[in-house]
């Protein structure tokens, strides 16, 4: 099995305070950022793998806080790339926050994979993280746990990158070109390039260590919410 293609998809946008994406810079507090929702499609010989599933259609009690703009939503984005939700055979969740698991229920034929520590934490998060998890997006999903660095299929690796959450993981794709899907370790380019940790934190020391781990891997980094990086550099 080998990776044949990698495509950056869309589940639209949502508004978030920039201070939640960049820690400790007061100029960002109260400034609204139009955050992109960017699941990644990995086309391998025998698997169609989706990394994260976006925000989906959350209940109104959640939606009212985020000003969601579904242009396009994930199902439409898949169709625009000549795929359907039924084609997806595997979903890798970087973590189980509501903006990364919202469309899980669409993928009825897929296996779901997350770090064992993240699965456990999502079931009983700390009070300061509780609102970031929406149980309805993952409680009916049977997640297959992985523990630590693991090659999920040939040339597709998950690596632990905790800090944002205890069980956060990033995804490394060694195809024709190396891609590193950072998840919420580096939701914006600034997190990666300036080593600025994210504002929503479980452990700040681990968050910085995880940024440095990703920077050390090299390759082409993909930022989960950056609205300026909406396509991939591809050396095909």
C-alpha cells in the first residue's frame, strides 16, 4: 500500500477569538479570526483516509457562539473532489474537540482512530476543557485506540503531540511529498514559525515541545485553522 494523493478539504469557517489560537499576545485578545475548517483526505492504494471531520452542524446552543459559515461543507467538498462520504474507510482524529469531530456520524463505513489517552480524556475532561468537547459527536463512535507513535497504513504515521489536549496527535504522510498535519498544535502558521503555543491549553510545556517536534520533522506543515493556507503545495 502506498499513498497516491493528498487533498485539503473544507468544512467551511467559524469565528473564534484570536487569543484562543495564539497564547499570551494581548493584541489578539478580542480580535475575531475567521478560522478555516480543513480536514485532510489521504488517498492510499486500499484506504481513503480522512483526518478530522470539521464542525458539522452543531446544536443551536453551540452554533450561536461560533458564527459558522458552511461554504462548502465537508460532504460538498468531498463531492467537488470526486469522492463521497461512503468512500471514506478510515477517520483519524487529531483530538476529539467539537470542531474536529462534528461530521463523524456521516462516515458510517469508516474505522475511527485516536490516541488512547484522548479517548479516555474526552469521556471525562477537566472543567476548563469541558466545553470544547461535544459528546454527541463521538459517543456513538467506536474508536480504535492507538498508543504513541504508530504507522496506521504504509507511509501514514500518527505521532503524539500533547499540550492542546492530553492525547492530541498529528499525522505525518510520506508520499511523493512529506506532509505534516499539525492539528491544533499549530492551528495557524504563526504557531509553527514563531513557536507560539495555542491559547486553548491543557499543558503549556508539552504544547511547546510538540511544536518543536513538528518543526524537527520538516516536510510541508498543514495548519488546521489557518485561512490563508487553503491549498497544498504538491511536487507531483
